[in-house]
């Protein structure tokens, strides 16, 4: 039958008999009017209840009133099952009756015959309100709800009865499987947000089932909203944080990824599993600015271990923006840059920068902030040597003169880099700062003089020699011999006489 042919008016509370063929009672003052057209023929029944609850019946065929018994009674018996399914009349009574006779399968079979979402909801409510279901029944109901065509109706039921569906691990997993079938991202998000406090995040299978729902959502905005809310609702386990970060890594929006990751205030980044999941998620962002912003926040808000920084440097190296790389690296706090675990990836990240100005800025920052050993200084200078700007190289080397130790290992690396400068002016400027250092010693002095042999500018060579001549080391025979060698390398007689005269005067 085409239900659109029915015209049904219900007033009051109505109960039907056990086989859905007749009306048992209508609350006082209530009524039921049912009319139906079939191939142009109209039939109608009107049942009214007086103040005492006594029922009166009228039956019509077309416009003609006909005795209710037997034709009206027979017609009502034929259509009443349709009527109760269309209207939800006596849903409580029918659910109780069907459940007692045919169990959960009978009730769900009956609900499957109902085309109206609103009426189906009434039946589900009657079932869930009035019956204590076992686990298998519980799971069958959550699955049946997923078959409703209305996302709102499904969302309302899942929200209202979430405590029942989340009763234990088995029912929870079944519930999440059913919830994932909603086609509305906003409804999924509404339900997931509502149940955040109720989820057992101690159970790995429940954790996986929960995040599987989120992973299937097509809206980055809704996924982010759900996950940002989660930490505010309950204390999350380490396994939960790992799985949460894996979900974030599946977003297609860098903005939502960054916003969600930056909202995580309570995770233990020192946990190796969380750390790896965190940086894996960072690496999947396509936006340099979001990655940079997120990494800077992590540095500023968390106490990070050497292993954290080492892993972070792997993520920094993957940035394609020199500006963001530099900004993040300069955010690093003061620390001992002596452990190879962090020294190597740190300078490897700097070597990956294509901007001399950013690389230079980072290296000068490192010189000013970090406590470094011979190994660190050696790698810093080899990194500086890869730069293509004399100005930036010179500035880094000049900065180093005030911080670096003046031992043979560090000085050898320093002068090896200095000698790669193609600008005599920059070389002269840097050597002038070496000479002025209160750590300037014989070994450093010989290093300066040997570097002078790499220069081609008479004026710059002479300028450096004049400064050497003013130091105490000019009295040393080995230094004096090297000084003369450098002086002889100049092609200018006037500069030669000038620097030799200074030697004679001393």
C-alpha cells in the first residue's frame, strides 16, 4: 500500500490488542480517525473516547455511513498494522509484547518495517528505556540504529543512550563501528564530543575503534574540533596520545593539524612513542608556517630532552622555508651542544639551508647560546665553510673569536674555514678580531700569519702584520720568522719596508 493515501489523526493515548487488529482503549477525550483511498475509493473509521474512556465507532465508505460491525471492524483490522507503524501508536506496549514473544530480533525486525525515522526512534526509545539488554542485544541495537536514514535521528539516539552503548569494551567497539556509518560529519562530531568523558581509553581496542571513527570523517574542521575537545574531558593515556597524533597525521589541512597539535598541553613528550608520533605528524604538514609555529610552541612550552631535540631537528631539516628553519632553530634554549646525538643533526639542518643570511644568523645564535666542545666547534666551522657569502662567513667567524677556545683543534678548524674566504677584506677583519682576543697565543699568531699567505691584497696583509707586530708574540723567533716570510710575499716594496721597520723597532 502507498502510505501517502492514508489520512490519520490521533488524539490521546491509544492501546491496541495483541495481534494489532483492534483498539483496546483510548484515553478519555481522545480519538483516532483513519481514512484511506484505494483506487479512488475512500474508507474511514472514527473512534472516540468519552469522559469515562468508553469507545464509540463510526465507519464510512465514501460519504456513506455504514454499520461499524462487521465491515468497519474488518477494515480496521486490515489497516491497523499500517496505522501503528505510521504513527507510533502504542509503541511501548508493542515493543514489550514483541520482545516477550520474539526477543530482540523480533523488535528489530518490526522496526525495520517502519519507514518513518521519528517513529523508529520512538520504538528504539521504548526498547532501550524499558529493557535491560545483554551485550549481544546492545550491539544489535546500535547496529540497527545505524540503518536509519536520518543522521540526526541516529545522532540523537547515540547521544541519549551513549552510556548503555559504552557499557564495556565489546559494546563500545560495536558502537563506534555503527557510529562510523553516519554520513554527517557534524553529527559524528556532536556524538563524539558528547561521549568524550565516557570512553575507556585504557583499552587499546576501544582506542583504535574510537579513532577509526574520526579517521573516516571527511571534514578536517570537525575532526580537529573533536580532538581538541578530548584532552579537556579526561586524562589521556600515552597510547591515546599516540593514536590521537596518528589521526592528526591523516588530516589534509595543515591549519587544523597545527591547531590540534598545539592544543595538546598535557602529553608527555619525553615518552619515545609520543615523541615519534608527534614529529611524524609534524612531518606530514604541507605548510612550513604551521610546522614552524607548532615546533616553536613545543620548544617554549615543554621541557625537551636531547633525544626530543634530535628528533625535532629531523623535522626541521624537512622544512623548505629557510625563514621558518631559522626561526625554529633560534628558538632553541641555551644548552650544552656537546652530545653527538644533537650536534650532528643540528648542523646538518643548518647545512640544508639555502639562505646564507638565515644560516649565518642561526650559527651566530648558536655561538652566543651554546656551550660547545672541540667537536662542536669543528662542525660549526665546517658548516660555516659551506656558505657562499663572504660577508656572512666573516660575521660568523668574527662572532666565534669571542667564544671559542684557543686550542689547536679548534684553531685549526677555524683557520681552515677562514682560508676559504675569497674576500681579503673579510679575512683581514676576522684576523684583526683574533689578534685582539685576550686568548691570543703563539699558536693563534702562527695561524694568522699562515692565513696571510693566502691573501693577495698587500694593504690587507700589511694591516694584519702591523697588528701582529704590536703583540708580545713578535719577540718569539718562530713567529718572527713567519712574519718575515709573510712580509716577503707582498709585491709592494713600500708595504714591505713599512712592516719590516716595525719588526726592527720591536
